[in-house]
C-alpha cells in the first residue's frame, strides 16, 4: 500500500476497548494525582497565597507530564501502526497473486502490483473506485463454459452478503486477444459477527498456464482417440475379410484379432468419453429410443465376441426412454463387458430388461469368478482391463440420464442394476 | 435396375481404409471408384453419377462436410451420401447437411454391406446392380 493510503476499514471493537481502558486509567491516575497532591499541600501549609501558587504549579506540572505521556504513547502507537501498515503493504506487494481490496461501497479501494499486472491496468489508480458493473464491462468476466458472470454474482460482491470465503473459476479478457483464467477467492472482514462487511479481500490466482496444459492434454487425448479409430477399423475389416471362408486354424487367429480390436475400440471410446467428462464437454443428444432392440444388438455383439460366456437377453417389457443412443450403447457395452470379464468361464451372463414403477431397469447378472473376489486381484484386473475407466464413464452417463447404477451380490451371483427414467408419453 | 455392377464412390484420404473397403465391396460384386478428398469426389461425381457415395469427414483439400453440402447443392437427393466417420454424434451433424446414413468407425463388414445394399441393391444373380434412374 502506498504511503498515505488509508485502509477502508472501521475501528474494530478491541481497539475501542483498549482506548477505553487507557482513558479510564488516565482518569484514575489523574484523579489520584489531584487528590494526593491536594492532601499533601493542605498538610504542609494553610497559607492561601502559598496554596494558590502551588495549585498553579501543580496544574502546570500535570499538563507537562500529561503532554509527555501523550507524546510517548502516540509515538509508540504511530510507530507500531506504520510498521504494521508497511509490513502488510510489503506482503501484499510481494505476493504473486492479484489482490483487490473492496471498501464498504463495494468498489475497488486497493489493488496490489500483481493485480495491476494481471488485469493489464495502467496503474493501480486505474482500478481504484471501479465497481462490479464497470469491471464486468472492462474484463468480460465469464464462467469456463463461456457464460458471462453477472456483476452481482462476482465472488467479491456475493461475499458482502454471504458467508465466505467463496471461490470460483473465471475467465477474464484484459485485452481482446488475451484470455486470463483465474481461481478467485473472496472473504469479508466484518467488525461484528454477522454485521456488514467493512472490507472484502479478493485474491486472484492466475491458472492460465495450467488450464492451457490441461486443455492441450485433453485435445491430444481426443485427437489420439479419433486417430486410432481408422487403423482399428482397417485391421478389424481386414480380419473379417480373411475370416470369410477361412479354414478353422486361420479362423481362430482372425477371431482373436477381431476380439482384440474390439477391446482397443472400447478402450478408445472410454478414454474419449473420459476426456470429455474431464473437460466438461460431454454432450448428450437425447431422443426417444426403444430399449429392447438396442440391448439385443449389444448382447448379440457380446455373444459373438465372447468365447467363454453365453450372453443372454431376457425382455420382460417393452420400454421406451429418452436417451442419447450412442452413449446408451457405450454404457451397455461397458456393463456387459465388465460382467463377462468378471464372470466364471462357462457360466451365463444374463441381461434383463423390465419396468420398475416409472423407471426402466436393466439388470446384468453374472456368476463372479472366485479369482475376482480378492481385492488385490480385482484391482490389478481393473487396471489391466480398463474396468475402472469404463465403470466411471458408465456411472457418469447413467447419472447424466437421471438414472442410478447399483451393484448387489450374494454368495453366488452379482447383479449390476441400471435404472433410467421412463419416457413420459404425452396424451395424443 | 439393370445388370451393370453398381458403382460405389469411396472418398477417404487413408489408402488402407480405401483398400479394405474396396476389397469388401469388390468381393460383393460392386464396382468401386475412389477419391482422396472432397474436391476429387465432386469431379468424380460430375464424370459419372455413383449409386452411393461413402464419404469420410476429415480430409485435406476439402473435408467431407463441405463436400456433402456441395453434392446436395448440385445434385439434390439424386446421390445418396453415407458418412463414414470416427466423430462422435456424427448422425446429428450428418442430418444437418442432408446425408442419408452414417457408418461409424470402426465398423463391421456386415454393417458396411448392409448400408451399401440399401442404396445399391444386389440383383438376383448376386452381383450388385445400378439403380434405375
């Protein structure tokens, strides 16, 4: 803080108490001084002229001593205050995060050099007195999804009325071609608990570089996943061409190639979805879908690929839901694959579709291989087979559709249940 | 419908992808033409109208989306376009540019033949034939 600036803060209650104690002590000491010297004077002499002279001298002495005391106290307090102010100012000026102090009028009262630099202002005076609407116009403050943050929703404004500290991530545009990503935290300083904020401290942490790295990583992730789809397609198709009319030995090999292609394909799909989830760009394109035929397709494909399990489909009811078909298929494949992987060889995996009240229920039942019951084995298998990613992606897709994913097990069988809201048919 | 083998135009910049589609369609009796990008595809269609166009999306020179728009602008619905893509939710976008079908990569051979047969039906002798125009 520059010399001469004042903190936009009211005097705290503790200071008032200290001032009261000092004033009271002075009152007591002063009164005792007057009383004691008067008693002493009247004990020594009764001459009125002498007493008058001594009273005058006593008064002047009192004034002199008081002046000395006031000087000492004020000097000491002022020195401490100056030291504290300079220390705070040095701390504010030296930290890398941008700090804005807002006064009770909700405008910027002070900005540290980092804030001036981050906001690309000419100097701190250019920011002083700036209110939220002007700040919004100047910096186009927006949420990461691109929507503008209303000025009254800035954390530095909300914290005047809400308990803090409050934090959010926001994008600012100090120049047209400069994007600044900040993690912003605001806290209020109040003289009394629950009282109005005297000052708000808003700290802006620049995370532009980290965000850019995250974005680049997600783009690389997405790009790689896309690029892998064409080679997988070529290998899978070539294997299918070879398998047409192939002798049994060759057919075994082509089936192996195809099965591994499907595994890579699923992994790529799940990694792509994971990348979308991480970056908050997972989009759903919901439409009215008939669940039975979709599950039947997935089950048929699982049956064709699996060499160790018979995957069965039981449809107890016709069910229509509103869902994103592509994501729905991904979710069903993940659950069916997970069940087949964890299942004892030779035992069936059964997918059952039914209605439960106003929900559709897809229950995938299987008999777990005992080797998968041990936590260590299970974990290593998850990592090897990407079940962790698949499960997370599946749970996120189910949740995005307003559904639930649960798993229950008894001594012999395990059932994964997915419940999704039924389509509400409008009366024609 | 006549007995001339149905003509399928495969538009993809990946030579391996083109080669494997060609093998699969050749074996099923289709006549396959290839183009490496949207611009070549437009020239090929101008030369002779195919029974169906299998159109990749990400290509140099002219991408699939632009090519699809051009094809629709020039020939209306006379040329069926099947989008072959690795993109997510390609169906919704394909609908916007007026494509007829979508084949998502990686695809099954049976799926490819089923979709192509929808626009270039095979005749009774088992070989693919051109549609009556």
